């Protein structure tokens, strides 16, 4: 968990309280730099959820050095959340214009499904249309196409859709190009995992390796075939 350095202790405690989190070995705070408040939660199956508040980030401006760095970059990765927030919308559009005027490859990560629904799918699609590569998960794709047929996906030159434990797929103009299976992971220091009585039923332990039962069963089936 990282906090804006300008935040007061009471504000930090309130932020943690709103997320129903308590101070523990799983929560480390850093108040030495102007950072957003971000909380990454990993469940026993290895799925990750990130919650954040922008903190001091809206104060960032487009400096000459930053503009030069964007012009010289081979690849620029942006988050649609930057566009959806009114405090940073103009900045995101300035950055986008610089990237579009150069040979910089623009990769844009779609906002979360809730943010897409709140802002309106059409507004978000207009922003994503500027990208060379759009990255979104299944829930975000559903939100992006909730007001029209999925034909919009066919207009994108490149889209990577992540399927959580199902891996990821690459699409070009609506046509599947490749699919990558998810790599097995052994979750380390999952918050409260040791306190969850269901963990032993969900995870197979093989030596030092901890693997989810569903994934373990997939391996068994593959081995049989």
C-alpha cells in the first residue's frame, strides 16, 4: 500500500478502513514520495485485484522533458483511467497527441468495467480507438460492447484480451491470431490465506509448490492425453 506523502495519518487510516483492511505484515506503507494510494489484493487462487486513489498524481503536468521522452519512446503504455478522471483528462489527450505524431507504439490498457460503464462505453471506445494495441480483460470487453454488437472489436488493429486463469488471446481486426495459456503460479504471502480453512481444499501442495486444484486437475488431464 503506497500513500500520497501529503496525506495525514487519519486520512491513511480512513483509506484502509474503507477497504476493510487492518495493519498487518501484509500491508506496508510508504509515505516518502508523492504516490497514489494503491492496494493489490491476491486471493488464494492467484487472482489479483488492484484498488487505488490517485493521490498527488493529478498534479503532474506535461513538462518539456516528459514530452521529449514520449517522442523518443519506442512504446508508450497508458491507462484509460487517466482519461476518465477529469483531473488528468487533458493531460492524457496531450500525451496521446504527441504519441500519435511520432512512431511511438501506443498500448492502452482499458479501465475497469465499472469505470467504463460510468463513463459510457462509447466515450471510452473513442479513446481506445487511438491505440495501436488495446489491452482488456473479459469483463472490460463486455462493458465496452454492452451498448452495441461486438463488431467494434473488428475495427481494432490489435487487441489483447486477458482471461484470468484462462490465459490471454491476441486479436487483429476481430480475427484471433494467437492464444497463450496462463502460467501456473505459487501464491506467496496471500493475505489471510493461512486463516482460511478452505485453502487446503483449494490448493494442492507438492513439495514447495502450491497449485490450485482446478489447475492441477488440468495438468492431470493433459498428462493422460
